[in-house]
C-alpha cells in the first residue's frame, strides 16, 4: 500500500507539470513509463541516469536493474523509506517527485541498492560497473559490498565515499564530502560502523574499524579515529567528545556542536 500511495503522489505532481511546466513534463516522459508503478519508475530513473549516454546500453541495463529490484523486495521498501527521509529532513525538497528524479543523493543510494543486490547474488562485475557509473555521474562512491540500512538521507552527497566493509544502520543522515574509510591495506573488517540515528556533518572522515554510536553527531571537518559513544557530539582532528545529545541528530539536522 505504501508503494501505491507514494507512486500516486509522484504521478499527481507529474500531472501538475503537464500544465505548469510542459517542457519538463515531456522530459520526464522521455524516461518514465506512466502510469507504471514504483518499481518500474525506480528502474527507469536509475537506467536513465546511469546508462542513457550509450543507446546500446539503455534497454539492456534496464532489464538488469529491473530484475535486481524485482528479485529483492527490500530495495523498494528501503527506497521508499529513503524518499520519505529526504522529504522530511531536507527543507529544499519540493515534492516526492523532485527527490525521486532530481536529488542525486537519493538516486545514488538507490543505485547502490541495486549494485548491492547484484553483488550478493554473485554478479560482482555488474555490481562494480554500477558503482563506477554512480561515482562518475554523481561523485558518490559506495562499494557494493557495504551494508546500508533504510531511511537514509545524503544531503548534496558530492564526495561521499563508503568503503567495502562499512555498515550504516537505519535513519542515518550524511552530508557531502564524508568518508567512511579504512586506514591500511589489510583484508577483513577495516571500515566504520555507523549506528542508527547518527548525523555525519560535511567533510567528516571516519577511518578504520571503529563505531559511531547510536544517535551521535560528528562535527563538520572532523577526523574520527576511535569509537564515538552513543548520544554524543565529537569534533576536531582527531575528534573528541564535546557534549551529550538528548535528541535524534539525524532527524533534527542541527549542526551546532552543542
């Protein structure tokens, strides 16, 4: 039912554009099949942005993307949770449609979700091809083996890097130029785990097999090299605890230090 409601809301806005912005309406019809459904719409958006530059790739990779989404129902459930998160946390969001087709952070997360499904099903080269396309087009580099939850918000998203063994739990907000990276060339777990409800502010670098606790905030430009306690604010190079939190920073998006 939620998929149906969301898709109906998206279609309502498209209908308004037919009158108010007819050129944009025609543009959208160039890659969205209407009335369609959420699953086909998501497949169309990803296919358009990732593969429309080469006509011979267009239909071929639509099938790959659609089959990956169709075989993994969690993709649509997570994509809807992400969409609602973007609309709730981004004051610049105009509508579900605007986020669905123009918010590159949102689209990049969904490209990762398809790549992750392909990776887990053994299609690792196809997964990494999507990773490369995502990185080139959106400047967002998420390894398809990383494990990301739902209800995520990547604001602006440019320069976000998430390594192979990273874990990002549900309802996390991440701003631009954030890195979840390793600290060497060792194999195995070497990237951070970001617990539910955390806020990673712009330019934050979280490095190594460490944990950012539930409901914590990492200040802009900070370099985190050790575990961050739950419900705390850290800032600096290297980052240090400067305060405690009594609210969910990922939802509030308040980037003050204390």
